[in-house]
C-alpha cells in the first residue's frame, strides 16, 4: 500500500491546500480506493484519469468531504476535512458534478446564487459581497447577459457553464469537477476546459478523454483498480505503454499538440 | 425583500383578513362585516358590542374560531407540502406522504369505535398519537430501506396502505352505521368542531414550524440539484432532513387531529404559490401559507353553505376545487419542466 502513495506536489508546499494521504475506501466489502495520495500544487490543474470503475469519482467525493475514507485522511491546509464544519468546507472548496439537473423552475441567476448559500446566515439578506461574487462569477463565465434565462431552456454545455459559475460564486480556492465534459459536443468540451484551466484555482478534474487532459492539465494522476499507477507532468505520464497497460488500448502518442503537449491516436484494443 | 415581494405579501395578508371577515358573515344567521369587527374589538377591550348575546356567540364561539382554524389548517398544510416537495424532490409529496393522516385516522377510529383509552382520551388525542406512531414507523422503515428520499416516499406509501387497511378493518368489523358516518365525516376532514383551543394549539404549532422552515429556507433552495449538491454547498443533509420532516409531521399531526384529513391542499397550493412567488423558499413558504389559508377559508365557507342546512366535508370541497385548479396550474407551467 505504501508504494502507491505518491504525493503529487513538492513536499515543502504540501500542508497548504487540499491533500489526500493514503486514502482507502471500501463499500459493501469491496475495495474501491486503495491507499491513494494526491496533493495538487496550489493553482494548478490536475487531471484524474483512469477507466470506468477505477475510483475517480470516489476519490473526488472523498476530496470534497462527501464521503469519508475507510482509512487514510483528507486535509485542507493541514486540518482533517472531517474536523471542519460543512459550511467552512463549502466556502473553500466547490464541486461540479457530471450532470446536474433539477425539477425546480430556476433562472441562471437563481442557480449561481446557490453558490452563496454557505456564506449566508439564516434570515440575513444578501450582502454586497454576495452580490459582487455572483456578478463576478457570471462575468467570468460569460453569462452576464443570460442571468434571467430559465435553466430548463439551456443546452448541456450551457448548464455546465452555469454550474461552474455557481461554483465560482462560492469563492473557492479548490475546484473539483467530475467528468464535466460528458454529454457535451466537442466545441463545448474545449470551451469548458479552457475556462476551467484558466481559473486561478487549484483544480482537480476527472476526465475520460486523454487528449482533452493532455491539452488542458498541468499534471495528471492515473488510477487503475483503485490505485495510483502513474502521476506527474502530462507529457511524462501519457505514454503508449501506460495506455496499453491501463486502458487495454493500442495507441500512438506524438508531441504534436500545442506547446509540445502529447497527442494520442488510438489504434485498437490490445488482444 | 424586493418591492414586488412585499406588494405580493401585503396583498396576500389583506386578502386573508377580508376573506376571514367575509366568511364569518356567511351563514343562516344574518351577520354583517361591521358586526364582526365590533365583536372582535369588544373582546379585545377596544369598545363595546351592541349585538345580542346569541349573535355575539355565533360570531365569537362558532364562526370566528371555525374560520380561523380553516386559515391555520390551510396555511399549515400548504407550508408542509411546499417543504416536503422540495426536501424529497418529489412534486407529488404532500403532508400525508409520511403516513401521518392514515395513522391519525387509525388512532381516531381506535378511540371512537374500540373505546381505546377508556373514554379518557379524546378523538383528537387518539389521532395525534396515531399520527406520530405512523410517522415513527415511516422513519424507521425508510432508514432500514436505505434512507434515500425515494425510500422515504415509498415507506410513506406503504404506511398509508397499512393504516388505511387497519382503519377499514376496525370500522367494518365493529362499528354501527351511526359511528361509521361520524368517523367517515372526520376522515374526509371537517372544521365543524372548531373551538378556540384548537385554534390556539394549531396556530402555536404552525408558528413554530413556520419559523423552523423559514430558518432553513436557503438550505431548502440548495436541495434543488439534489442532496449531494446540497451537501457540497455546506448543508448537513441528514440533520436538515430529519429536523424538517419531524417539524412538518408534528404540524400535520396537530392539524389532522383537530380538523381531520383534509386532502389536496398540501399538494396543490405549493404549486400555485410557486407560480405566483417563484421557487425561492424565503418567498415561497409565506406565499404558500397565505394562499393555503385564503383557499381553505373559502373552501370551508362553501362546505357549510352549499347544501345548507346539511354540511359537506371540507375535504370533499378542497378536492372538487383542487383537482381542476391543479390541472390548470400544471398546464400553465408545463413548459417549465
């Protein structure tokens, strides 16, 4: 178990920000995560890769404090997440799910304002800070003109952008996204990840698409069977060998992406 | 609060006061709105009433408590419905989904028909105990079944069926025709026995529950995208759910034990209130309360006058008006889903 623990960032910056140490999670007697470590460098974008069932979503939920680890610990600036009040965590750390939907009739503005819930006390009206945070979040995501549009009239890509605006309204320093580009067309996938990678936040994003990860992430962590099998700068980690081992897919990896980033061509399954 | 919200609230409060005053004047004995004011003023020590003791009694002992209890019941059921629909993320949730009304029915029937409690326990007390027993069973069942919101609804439906069957069994095997009629009237909901004790008790429980729910208004907003999204926004989901379910169950139990199981108000009025005031709970909850109160005052006025001198159970009226109103509200908001 110890050999799979590979903190991602430099050890001297480790206590700042979000950090998972040797987290293990069992559910119904099945081991889903096995001694995983993750310490994203503040301000960086970390891609979480791995096939279905490798534990990406579970790791994100542990990092968000929505699940508690069976063993190991998740800390925020050195304090165990479990010792912090939920509201305090929600002011530091925001989550964007794969696909959010609601039966409630809400406008874009209503949804973005939900991001202020952890900042407001019961019965208190919205403060100037609340209004400013909501305005900034709308501006940053290019939604200012659409504040009054009903949620149910938005496309999948627009909905995800609204969810990111809601997350920004929380004014977090850490942003966790679980396959946010699922169900989006390619244009919206690129636009969304460009937006996310350009945010001045520590971002951990689970992704299926290796090329999207290669284009937008500073570093990647590859999970397989609940263990970290590789972690590091995207150019070092994404190799033909790793893709064959983890995904069971033959691929050709070249360096023809922007800034010499790797580009993956899939050739077929490994048989 | 926005100017539009304030205007809406003021209009609702005015409509409620006027409806109450109007409802008291309707009935076999001829009473004018002015008489109502003077009786109320006299009771509050703000003047004297020149009405005969009989007419004074009709206003103060019969019609006023009845109209007020109608308002409190309508407001309470609508607020409970609004909270439960948001909390359980189910547009069909209503105060009775937790099995409260069917448990209350069984409790009431057990007292009336079987003489449980040896005459020391009133029908209301029996209903209250039955309601709480049923709610406890639903909580226990939903906990055993996994504790998710859909499990709460399913456990509620199961409890509803169980207690309805028990009620029917007790009535059919032991009651005579006269008792059956009395029980049936209560099961369908009736404000006929309203007295000041009922009004004060229900109003107090309503005030406490409303305060608790309003304190959780923004927490309820956070449930729009589901319990996980709420948790990620800093909401302590399990605790919030338990607090609000218990508060609404207690209020429903108090209302049902005074007025019987009045159907449909808790289901329909929250939808109407959403169409008027939007989905934000800071505005939705007061709007649902006011709409429910006004609706119920008029429903009860109709119930006691339409077949005068005979009385129709108010639950029959709420459903007869409620179903077309429900269809209309859903039709007008069909694009929004």
